[in-house]
């Protein structure tokens, strides 16, 4: 565990250290870690009402992967003393000190062969993918599916399609505020993980035969990832009709 988890001047993360010890003990007593496939999710049971919901972010944590979101959500959780714990299995590209000060556990770089060992030790309840730009695939998501983990993901890129119809899976707006993310995880903890009740991600609407001619060609714009231009997202919503919430930050529309 990083130093910040055991420092006496940080009582919140010291409490998280105790939660980690309990998690490791329970993980070693069960067979959850042996289930490695792409089958149905196998949610970890929450054994006590005061147990923390353990939320893991897998892979290198960069700004496009939601680094700012993770940092700000962790800070809100710390202020509210929420019964949730954020874990990063991987390395952040920046802001490591701020993340650890907010109580986030960071494993550092890992080899793919050692991912199962890390997940067994940390015993997360859910994998979180707060990406801020669309991803065409996401190998980190593939790992979460391989280990049959419940998933919370931003509704961007390939995530809605890859997770469509999957149990113990939640899609959320990519641009929600930190407090909204915390509220979502609190609801998941109380109404799903403690209650043992899953949730099926929505299916992806079928593309009609006239999609290319009637909708795709009407966009009249090509997205380019350049500077932050939030005003362009509003313009895109008015012209394309393809995205419920427009386009993510760092997108400029070239006409």
C-alpha cells in the first residue's frame, strides 16, 4: 500500500487501509478470483452494511481516460467520508500526489500476467471507465470483462455497444459532475451491491437501412481532436442529431 494509506494524519485513508485488509482476507477465502473468462459478471458480495464499495480503474490513468474526474471524485468522497474507495491498478500520468492525498490507492505499473493477482488482493466490487474521449475498443475493458467484473462506464465510443445487454453494468453520461458520480456510486452501493440486485445495460439501437444516406451524410462535419472548444458541442447537437449529449471536450468541428 502507498504511504498515504497508513499516515496517521490522514484518518480517512487510514480507515481505507483497514478496509483493504478485510478485502484481502475475504478475497483469499472465496473463489471469485479463479473465474477468468468472458462469461456473465460475478459480483462480489458485500458482507456488512459498513463495507466500502471498492471501485477500480484499470490501466494507465491519463486525462483522456478520466484522470481529472477520478481525482475530483476522490476528493468529494474524502470530504463526505463516503463509504467508497477508489483504486487505480496502473500508473497516473500526472497528479499522483493529489490522488494519493485524496485516498486513492495506486498500484503503479504492472505486467498483464500480474493483473489477476492485483485484482485478487484489492478485491474490487466494480471497474470504472470514466473516459473523456471516445475509444474504439479499450483493452482495459476487455480485462474487466475477462475477469467477469461489474462495470460502470461513460457512454462514449465503443462502451455502449460492447456492454449492451450486460448484467451488473451501468452506462452514465461522460460529462457528469464529480458529485453526480459520487451519488451514482452511493446508489449502486445501497441499492445494488448491498442488496445483491444487478442492472442490465441498455441495448444499442439497430441502425436502419437508410442511416448512411439519410443521417450520416447529413452531419457535414469531421471531428478533429484539437483544442478545448465546448461551444462547438452545442453546435454539433443542433446539426447532427447523432449524439444525445453532443461531443466530448477537445473536439472541434471542421466544416
